[in-house]
């Protein structure tokens, strides 16, 4: 909060959180992470089942990002942490601020984090170790909707008019954004016994090869395992299942239905922009009442809508809204 021009001490934050039930004395639940920022007038959004491309996308836009992790898998014995996951289940127990991702060595990508609890700044962890710890929170993150102020040294060259940095690890922002869009078309990843993520791992490999100019962007669809998921028809069929599951779990009231919204706004030609407005209103409503499950599912629908925009698909016709 201090970075956004709100002077406050750690003691004040702890006291305020305790008074509002966001801090029990032992920790803060994932659902309550970010509420202090919102109280300070800094809008945030929350995402579960995020991936490294989501994380980089937020950082590239100058947003501050908080993630939930299992601290033992970062600071303790990784084998012991894996055994605890196996016998006791995955349990996030700590929140960290992600400050950057170091891609200078494509074979050893590092994630840099700051621990607000200990005050340790910019400690770097290997990507696979970070993902292992992050996965215990189902890759939950809270990101600000606005970039950090230009008064911070690291924001001195940030292009606020564009809303993002120009280059990311050897790729233009536009090229990176294509990879980000592709990552949203992949099935939810699972961890293998070796701690890798597939097919996300293949997409990361492709990203690095393009960034290092070892292959052309057009060739990645033929050279990597993830390409089987990126045929337009296959990806769209996958999204049908995701769309239907999400819509079945959103707590829409009759007054909030798409048909009611379209009628109230005089909509008779259904465009992606119309549906984006409907989802945005729904997301704001569910966030206001604290229904974060419906909030997350609506956000997921928005990602599907982004995919449709990227692929020049009419969302309404494709998913029979």
C-alpha cells in the first residue's frame, strides 16, 4: 500500500485486518487476501488456476501480484514438503508478492518474490520450485487492476499510455500476448511426478525457443506437444465443457440472466462486446457481495470470451448463450 502512496505501518494493517475479521492472529484466508488494498481504493482481481503466463501478463502491465504458496516447499525440505502433500493434502500457508521473473537463462527461469512477513526482498526461486509451492493454493493470485505509480524507481520507464512494457524476454508484448492467449486454450494443467506441468511445460519451452530465435513462431504448432490442443475446433470443443461447467456453477438470479440483460439494454444483435459488458457487470456484482466462486467462474467465462476475440469467433453463436 505504501507503494501506491498510502502511508501505513505493518502494525496498523494487522490491527485493521483483525478488526474486520480478515486476520485471525494466525493468518489470512485466501478469500480475504487483497481486501486491504481494496479498502485503500486500489482495485484488485482474483484468479484461481492461474499459470505462469497469467503471472507474467500481470507483471508486464505493471500490476502488483500477491500469490498463495506452501512456504515449506520454498524454504524447507522439498522432499518432506512433497510427502506432506501426499499424506495430508496440499495446504497453502503463506502469501508472497511476486516482483519479477528472470528469464535470462531459458533453462533456469527464476521467480523473484518479496516476503512481507519477513521483509526479505527479491529472493529468487527456480520456476519449478515456485510452481510446486504455488500449486498448493490452486495457483491463486490477487493482482491490482492498475499499475504501480511512476514515482517508484522500477516504473520510471513504464509506458502508462500503452499499459504494458514493450518487450518480455526477447518477445514483443504482442507476441507474448499470443502465448498468453494460447495458454488459456489449454486444459487445466496437472503436476506430474517430476513436478512439471503439461501441456503448459511444452508451451513454456516453445516460448523460450521463440524468444531465443531457435524457431519461428509459425513452427511451434508442429514442434511441441501442446499443439494438439490448439486446433481451433479441438480448443473450442474443450471450451464448451468449461463454459457449461462454469455457467452451471454461477449463482445467477433470474434478474441477472443474459436474456434479461439483453432485453433491458435493447440488445438484439449479440456481439462479443455485449457479452463482455454483461460479464463485467456480473463480476462486479459477485465481488461486491463476496460470492467469489461465482466471481471466479464469471472471470473464467471472460477468458473464454478473450479466446473467442483472439480467434475471431462469435461467443454467443459458438456457445449457444
